[in-house]
C-alpha cells in the first residue's frame, strides 16, 4: 500500500513539474482567443504606414492560424507570394512569448529568425505587448527597442499586428476576422 501511495505521489509531482507554463489570466485568455481561430485564414491590409511606401503595401496579406497545441500556436503570415514568415506564440516559463520564424523556400531557417520577446504583465485580455528580448537585440541591434503588439478588437472582428521601434509606430496590419478565407 505504501508503494502505491508513494507511486501516486511521485506521479502527481511529475505531473505538476510538467506544467511550467503558468501564464497570467490575461495571457491565458488571449492565448485561448487566438486558438479559437485555429484552422482558419484571414485577409489583412497595411494600416500604417499609409503612404504606400512600406514593402508590404499593395500586396495581399494573409494570416493562417495553422496549428495549435496546449503550448504553441503557429501563424504563418504571407505577404503576396512570400510565405517565409510565421508568428509563433508559445507558453514559456517566463510567460507568453512571440517569436518570428523566418524560413527560405526550402524550409531552412533564415539567418535572421526567431526574434521577438515575452509579453509584458497586463490585465488586458485582448492585447499582448512583446518588447524585444536579449536574443533579438543581439541578432538585430537596431531592433533592441522593438515592441510587437498582437491585439484583438473589443468586438472580436479585427486582429492587429503592430510594430513600434523607439516607441514610434513603424508598422500595423489589420486582419478581418469576420470573413475566414
């Protein structure tokens, strides 16, 4: 009997040890909201800069909430025919993480890939802000002050991807969640 109890205690401890991803309630809520779109794709457009000078301007933008697990959501982001980018939302010991996975056509990693950061503490369930982490600052020194924001509009109709650098808006794309492709 003692061995059974000891075995059960050990299993319980191991099960708890395998749960290192303790997100805040707002991060968990945001993650669940994003996962609710799994398997769907949405069209988007460049909102900023509005002058048409951004390399993405005038090109079709598509986000695909392609795969979702208990710990990771992968969202390929296509710009026209360029399918090299994937946003990766991951639960980590530090909190909710955003990384940008860049790949060549053959699937090999780009030299500049897996940059991003950990979400700031916030009570906002609809928006998560990710300041650049140390890996990003080392990989892309000019991006050391980057902050990426992923946001769902209060009415749930729009997903926004926003980039600021030096606290100045640099890029924004909005995706219409009311019309899956």
